[in-house]
C-alpha cells in the first residue's frame, strides 16, 4: 500500500525528471565515498531509480550518466584523500575505526592491481575503500582515471538494470504479481535481518571476548562465594573460557527475553494485537505462486526433513565413538521436543493454532543451533560464524512461511526461536565444559547439510498440496439468498479487484468484476469450451519460468495467476482472437455465498496482448478495458439465463448468469 511520502516523491520526480538526476548523483556519490559508503543503502535506492526508469518517469541514459558521474566523483574524492594523507591515513579518524576493511581493500588492490578498482566496485563494504587505497599506494592518476570511469559506468548499469527491467515489465505483471513481489521482498528482508543479527552479534562478542572475560574474572575475585560458580565457566586455564562466557552471556539475555514474552502471553491468555496485525497483513499478501513457495518452506521443520539429518549425525558420532557428543546431541533433540510440548500446555489455546512455542521452529532452531555448536569450534577464526548463519537463515525461512500461511502467530514463532536458543545454549555450555576433543568436521558437516537438503527436496513437493489445503483461507460467509441476489443484492459484491500496490496511483490494475455466476463451474467450462475457450491450469513456478523462452508460441506461455481477497483463481479461461491477442475470463469463489443453493462465483473479463519485456521475458499484458471481452462472453453464453445492469459503485455493466 503506497504511503503519502512515496506518492509525493514519485510526483516530484515525475514533475522534475532533470532535477531528479541530482538526487541520483548524490546517492551514488555518497555510496562511493570512503567510510560514508558503508551506511548508504545504494542497492535498494538504485533499484527504485531503475523502476522509475522502466516506468518512464526518468530518462534511462540520463540516469545512468548521473549514477556513473556520482560514483566517479565519490571515488575521486576517496582517491584524493588517500593520495593526500598517504600511509598516515590509517591513523586518521574515521579510517582508524575500520582497519579490517582497509586491510581487505589493500589485499584486493595488491592482488589485482588496476582491475581491483573494477572488482571492488561490486564487493560490498570494500567498495568505498579501494580508491583511497589506490591513492595511498601512489597509483598514477593517468592509470586511475580510465579504470575508475569504466568501473563507475559498469556499476551504474549493473545496479540500475534489475529495477529498469522490472519497471519495463511492470504494466504486464503489476496486476497479478504485486503481492508476490511484496512477499519475496519481505522474505529477503527477514533473512537479511536474521543474517545480520547473527553475524554482528557473533562479531561483537568475538571482538570483546577478552575484555568481557577480564571483567568477569575481576567480579569472581570480588565475590568469592558466588564467583566460584561463575569461575567454573571462565577458568583462565581453559582455552574455551571465552566461548563459554559468550554462551553464558547469550543465555542470560535470551532467557530474559523469553520469560518476558511468556509472561506477557500468560497474562493476556491469547494472541497479542501485534499477532493479529501480522496475520492480517500476511493474509492480505496471499498469492498463488507465493503460496506454493511458502508451503514448500513450511516443510523445513517437518520430522521427515529434520529427522534424517539428525539421525545421520547421531550415527556418525556413534561410529566415531564420540559418545559424549552423541549423548548431548540426543539430549538436545529429545528434551527440546519434550520441553516444548510441556510449555505449550501452559498457555490456553484461545485462538486457532495459538500455542507458544512453535514446535517446528523450536526443533529447527535446536537442530541447526546445536549442530553449529558441535562443528563451529573446529573452524578457524571468523569462519566459526557460518554454521550459525546457515541455521539462522533456515529458521527464518521456516518462521516466515508459518506466518504467511497462518500456521502460527508471531508470538509462536518468536517464542519457539527464543526457547530453542535458550535450550541449545544450556546444552552448548554443558557440551563445551565436558568435551575438549576435536574431530574432523568436514564429513559430518557434509553429511548433515547434504541429508537435510535431499530430505527437503524429496519431501517438499509431496507435501505442498496437503499444506495448502490445511491452511487455505476461511470459507466465504453464507449471507445471500438466490432470488434477492438476482434482483438487487448482487450489488453487495465487490465491483472491482483492487489488490495491487500500484492501484492508488494507477487505475489500470483495478479490474472490473463484470461477471457474477450462480451454478456449477464445470457447466460453465463446458459451455465456453464449445465456443473456443480453453482452460489454463494454475500456473506454477515451472510454468512461469517458461516466460523466459522466446521460442515458445504465445499460446504456450502461461498467463500469470491473480487473487481476489487472498483466494487464487478457481478457473482461468482463454480465447485466442489473433496471433498475439486473446481474451480471458478469471473466476473466483465469491466472498459471499448463498445460504442454500449453488455456489456463487465472481469474475472479470479482460483483453490480453503478448509481448516481450526488454527482450528478456515474454508476457501476456492486460489491455485497457474496451468492453470487447465482456461482449464476447455475453455472446458465448447466449441461451443461459442472463441479466445485465451497471454496478452502482462503478457504473460499469455487470453480467449476472444462472446455470440453465
């Protein structure tokens, strides 16, 4: 749903397309400037600029030139700073706060020379530092300028291109794919957020472990009675003291958060207002393609997926005679399962599917978290973070899919993750205290992640339909009677499908719902099939990928699916009217049904035209409504009981049909 500031920004850019170039230049300049570029979110900003190019609000070559000029100017200033200060740059603020990024930038430049400027343009946080390193190391200006100019233009095209492509194809997919795009963006943001939290939390503790350990030792000496218990964890003679202290600190913080959440839920006795808000927002984003993706991700916590991976680890540990590690692994899973079931019984289920914590999220957190505890100690330095990062990403995918499908409330998912972390930290401390032997981690890591991937790929396709049926939207309310509907209550049904983020500023995606039909959908399908209409099955991900195949005839390219109030199309009928043209009828179960009688359907007719988006994908584009598709449908249903009248909300004719 667009906000006022977004509409205002779009209106300003549309009214001042040339002045917008200055804003684009400023974004690229700040992204390229040493240190400042770390905090500038250039990728999403330039993607948005690319979308505006594709929509025709900004001239493409002009935007590329402004982006490249800004990047070149930012790099030039960074180069001048490095050339001006030389090696003393490392000691100046703010460069002295980022010695690791300077070291990485210097390694890139020394290893690749001039081409390092081009490579660094596409390497995240290192990007704004390499030009400064080039200046610091005395790279001649005559060599620097052409390479930097080429890198700036290549970067501008690469960062604007995806948004440009999306904007070009927007008119073809906006009416059906807005929700899919929002779901995928939200999922990517959730994974990126979890990844960042895990990574930066790990790095902070790793960077401050020695200081925290020294403070803890001072505390144990000042409090000899209580300190002797804490001293068992932070014995300076044990090489694992820093890791144990990190685990203990995390345990304290996360346990506090878990019990705070539990207390709030226990007091309320049901889902929070935030839970309801998140569920309503997710229900509003339902899309057929996203439904299937989320149903597949929701299986990541099933016993059929986690079980084989867990058994593989247990068998490997037993075969290698690591019986203490095997016992801790078994305890982590078994007691975690038992404790989760016990905690869920503490809170009454006042609403459907409410129960803290989510068993699937808890077990996924424990499984991947404790496996990370097993193998992370065998990895060098910062590589120890990657098992935790992988686990955090998988748990996030699972939790997000449960929220999307309505399988659990937000409190369930957060409670499950927090409880799983608390339990694995308890076991992690116990394991680190009792096990000092190392083992070769590569075979067990390959086995665990490999078995998990194979099990997930085998189980997910077989469970998608079952999962979708389990979490299908609620049945429409039965509030209509047949005869009153036919005479005047048909006006209670919606007149337009208005479910896109663009609809507030562009009326094109607001499809008129110009058909209401009472009867069997099979009978309607047979009648129209005799008139030359054909049925397109629900387009899945495999069919959607065929849009990239330009060699396929238009009739073999799928029309993207659409939703009405979170429900997918029940029927999509197409009739060719030319080599590149067709008319379509989309039919959904109406949001209100008869108390007794046949099912009630609501639909839209539209013209479609086949075309390519920037020569990358071929799409069926909805055309502005001219009444042709509606008239053809009325003609092909001749002989059926019909009535037609303008809807009072839109003044557009709505055809009412009853099965003969």
